[in-house]
């Protein structure tokens, strides 16, 4: 029963994924405006970050707020490797991903033995420390002519490390397509990884840990080990997204560590549906659309975001994906619903 | 010698700032398991309300402080009725309430920003003058801050220990179900604690703004520091928080003096993380064991 069910879910995932990929390939040819393609590129990056956050928070149950710090680590390391060592961004982006993995292993060792709220506090403090160290960085690292460049770029941000080279490679009309498809490819791999984790024995281990931790641990499932595994491996795609972000904007700044951006992405996760494969994508899309609307009311953007966050977490904690799933399950009445969702 | 005096004086001031922002946070967490991310915004609300009361309405300072505490309590009540009340007893309360209060903080911050603007204002409440120890000048304001923080924490800790409401709050913290069976209305306790927390946060906000400035995001940094202190003291332990505040304040100022200002916070964090690896439930905290 369990086996069939998960195989069925996996098939559904493949179908949904294929449809979305085809749509994502067609869209830039139908709406080839710079703005639409640029926004969609950013959407791919945020959806990647949120899908990996979903693994950390929704699946492994680690309430980490260091997600954007891990993202920024990837972007900064990739940018620095390109700037100081002259590596092409195509190579340094992967090292950005590896750096993020390393960073999150360190965070994991420091935080994962603690209880829920403590983890949230410490990871938030780590992100804030990273932010403070970057914006207070004024020491001279490299001199170019009369100007002095500091190691992290400080408040001005790290720049001049180049990009993915599509400006030269593609004709003017299709220039934006390059970054768009890089973003898409990263997202596809990230989602494939999250489907793999959620539907695999690792996902089952976490379900066991959540349902009855003592029982699961007695059966030999080490919570710390599994949490560290997910926390560090998901950091690769988060860091990669950071590196692509740096290449897309040609600059990496401490603004990626702003609390408001973190909360924006957290809202995507909550509104999409925590712990569900398609939640992050649904949430990222919904929040990007809401943000377009809120741009008209720029003075109340924060409050609007806050309101949405409160309404969803209080009234609809399963998120959009959870409710869509419920509707489908109600549709199939002949299939008895055995408490699948916690 | 002068630099040592300077370090001690600044360290105590910084410690008092931390202590003052930690009281409400620690109380609400300890009693309700609610980690209030709206704390920072509530500090700002308190500071601004006192500012308005003094500058716009010309009220005397004590009344302005009471007014700010009243509005703070009101904000706490709003937080209870619109957010916490609807979530009590549901799955994942502990983490979901963190997220919900994050959203609440955004709304509050935006309101303050729209009402007062982003430009920093000067808090009119405060003492002038200071005290000279050798070459070191210690403003009276800082001394007042140290006293107020110590008094606030002692009062809260005493009230929790000895009053009827305090006992009910502690009982709720220990075992919600059993407390309810003893005839205590737990929902009322939640409301009371959030209102007291809101009032305390407002007073803390006023104290903080007297030695810094008023800005809509002024509460974020103190909140983060307060979190760290709560973590190291063991969340919810008020006496522990008082000691931890002053120790960490002195530590941070010493590091800033020796290695430069920018390393103060990172060093603090490093210290806390190593302390937590040594004692995962806080230095003064006790392990909670769950029965199967």
C-alpha cells in the first residue's frame, strides 16, 4: 500500500514537473520582454532557495534562518574566486556551492544539537554576524589604481567579477535568455533533488522521527546525522543559486542578508506549503505575483507581506499546496485516506 | 586604569541595555513558549509613544511612560487576540508562532514607519549631566539605565515567584493541562503575560531610545542580542538572563576595546555557541525530560 502510494506520487511529480519545464521553455519565446524574463529568472532563483529551505525546515524539521546566509556565502565565494583568482564564473559557481556546503556543515555542528527555537535564534544571529562583518569591512585588501578595494566589497558590494558571458555570446534580442535558462536548469536540479529526498527512505526516516522520535531513534535512526545530511547537501543548491544570482546581477551585496528578504522567502515557503514537493514553487510564484501588486502600494509593502504571512500561518498552515492536495484527496473518495499528512 | 574604568562603565551600560530588552522576551518565552519576533517592533512602539506623549501632547514624563506602557500592553493584547489565541494547541505551535510574530513585526514596523518616518528622532526623555571618575565621564542616563534594568528584572522575577498571578503563570509554563484542571483559565494567563510583556517592552524601548535614537528598526539589534542572552541563560530564566546580560556586556566591550568594534558581536556569538556546545540547554537552564 505504502509502496504503491509513493510510486503513484512519484509519477504525479514527474508529470507535473514535465509540464512545468515545457511551459518554462516556451514562455520566453511568447513573452520576450526584458522585464518578464528578468523577473522569471529571479523567480527561478528564489524558488531554488525556497525548495532547499523546504527540505531543511519542512522535511528535516530544522527551523533554520541561515538560509540566506548560505545563499550569500555561495554568491560571495563565487564572486571572489572570479575576481581575485580570475576563474571563469562557470567554474567558480560550483565552488560557491561547495563553500556553502562547508559553511552549513559548520553551522550544523554548532546548532543542530539544540532544540527548535534555539536553532532559529542562533542561525539568525549567524546571518546577522555575517551581515555586520561585511558592512563593517573597510580594511584595504587590494589596491587598483587610486581606489582601494576591501575583501568583501563592504557596503558597496562585490563587483567586477564578470558574468556568464551571454552579452557577447547571444544576439541582443536573446541576451536575457542565457541567465534565464541557467536559472531554470538550477531550479530543475534543485527540485529533482528535493523530490528524491522527500520520496526516498531519507524522507521516510524524517517522517518516522516526526511521528515518534523515541521509537525512530530506538530503531537506529540518528536524528542529528540525518539532519546534518540534509542541511549540508541542500546547501549546495542554495549556494549555487547564490552564485547564479551574483552572475545575473554582476554584483553581490550584503542586501541579500536583509531580514526583509529573508522574511519574503519565508513567506514563499509558508504560503506554498511546508514539507510539500510543489509548495515552494507555488509559494514563490504566488509571492512574486503579490509583490508585483504591492509595488503599487510601495509604502505598505512590508505590512502587506506581514499580513499575508500571519493570515496563512494562522488560518491556512498547510499552505496552497496542502489545500490543493486536500481537494484532490476529497475528489478520490473511493480511496480511503489513511492519515498521510501527519 | 582609566581605560579599565571606561571598559567597566561601558560594559555595565551595554549589559543594562541587554538586560532591559531581555526581560519581556524572557518572560513571554518562559511562560508561554512563545518566542516573540515582534519584540523589536514593540520596543520601537514604546519609544515612539513616549516621544509623542511628551512632544505632541506635552505630558509630564512619568505619565508619558505610563501611557507608553499602556499602549505596549494593548499591542500585546492585539497580538494575543489576532495571532496567539488562534494558534494555541495546534500542531507545530512553537515554530509557527515564531513565524506569525515575524509577520506581526512587519506590520508594526510598517505602521511606525508610516506614522513617524524613517528619519531618526531624539528621545526627549532622559537625564542630563554625568559623573566623573578620573578622566572617565559616566552620564547619569547610563546609571539610570543600569538601575532601571536591575529593578525591572527583580520586580518581574519577584512577581513571578510570589504573587498569585505569578504562580499561575509558572504553573502554566510547567504543565498547561494540569494547570487548567486546577481551575486556572490558561487563556487568561496567555493574555495577561502578553500584555505584561508588551508593557515591559514599551518601557525597555523608552530606556533604549534615551541612549541611542528613535528609529523604526531600532529594536531589531537589541532583540537579537536579547535572544542570544536568553539562549545562554536558558530561555525563560530571568535571573540567569540578568547575570548573562552584564557578563556578556562586559565581554563584548572588552573585545571591542582590544580587537576593534566590528568584532564585538561575532565574538559574542562565538562565545555563546561554545557555551551551548558545552551546555545545550543554556548555562543556567535545566534539561527538560519528556516522559514517554
